[in-house]
């Protein structure tokens, strides 16, 4: 197993991995990666025995790591590097790679211990991490083009006709099926790119939808962020232009199959719609 920390300033630090890896630190203990604690809320039944479950949530996750410097001659420089890197003032993205699969989780340092050691011992690093978001995320965000174009020809393709032949077919059904293979529901970001006039674009998931009351021109880009509940047009906040019946809460990818579609009052064939999402897991 290998754990790589990416700090909020882009610096990286690796613990563990095989002997072929370049990490100077061997991982000796990792607690909390597979834990899944739940807080269940109940109310007493007004009539009859027992209680009724009213809610279930995962609290913040605690992870404890212990690592040792592999080569004792590197004790001093590696200790100094660890002390400088694991600064609690920073936030971290912790990536866990196990059996070729990588998942990551945002983390903060609650406690760090890295005492000096005599030349005969290996310097040891102990980290206590707090993950306020307890779920692990897939390594990559997956992009799905709703307004897909199906190629009409393979490439490279040499045509005897100079022009006038069909090279692609749009998905005029204007919907796509997305399978969430993670452990829990997940949220997503939608990017709408206009290459012509689009009047009042709308994205739909089941009975929930988000509709923007605006006319897009060629080159306009809309970003709908379901995590931050934010809508931007060309980088500027435009959430005030959403239709009042729009719903952020219902726009979620449930575990299993999901149907996402799009439309517009006019010009829906002038939209390129891409949905990005991470899969979420209860452990790594």
C-alpha cells in the first residue's frame, strides 16, 4: 500500500509502497482507512413499541498513520522534510493506492509526532488525521457527454469526396444513462458549452431539474456545481438567473443507473453538455 499526500500548495510526500518505489518512508501502520461509522437518529413511536429511524449520517473520519525512514543514514534530512511538509496550517489530499486502485480523501492534521532518533534507530513519523468529509473519492472524475456525437467514420479516413459528407451523428435523444458504481450517492458538475443561440437551457434528473432563464450565445460556458450549489456563466456567478422551481437537492446520482437529460426552450441542438462526477466510497 502507498499513501501520497498532496498539500494545498501542490507539494507532495509519499509513505509506503514497494521497495521499487522512490519513497524514503516505509508505512508500518494505517488505522481508519476501512472504518465506516454511522450515527443513526431515531424517534420513539407515538403508538406501539419501538422507534422509527429518522436519519443516518457518517461523522468525520479519523485516520492514524505510522511510518519509518527506510535508510537510517537519511534520518536527519527526512525528519526535516517531514516536519516542514506536514504543517497543520495546510490542508491535504491523501491518496491511498492498494492493489492498483487509488482513492483519495481530503484531510487535516490533528497531531504530528516526529522525534529525533539516535543513529542506530529509524526516525518515526506519527500522524493523526481528521477527515471532515468521511468518504473516499475515485482517483479521476468521469466525464459523460450528454449531447454525444457518434462518429460516422473511423479515422484516419480518406474520402474521394472533397466535402459534403456526414462525419458525425448527434444524440438527439438528449439524454444519457450513467451508472454510479460507488458505495453511496454522489454529486456532479455540469458544463454547458453553447456554439449558437440557446434560450433557457435546462438539465433534468428524474423529476428534479435546474433551468437557467437566459439566452446563451456562441462561446458562452455555463458551469453548474451541485457540490457548491453554484452556477457560473463565463466564470461569473449567475445563480440569480435560475428558474424558481429549480432544485439542487434532487440533482444527485443514486447508486445504480441514472438518467440525465437536457433541453432548452429554443436552440437545444446548439448545446454541448458534459457531466463530471467522482465515485464515492466508504473506505479505501
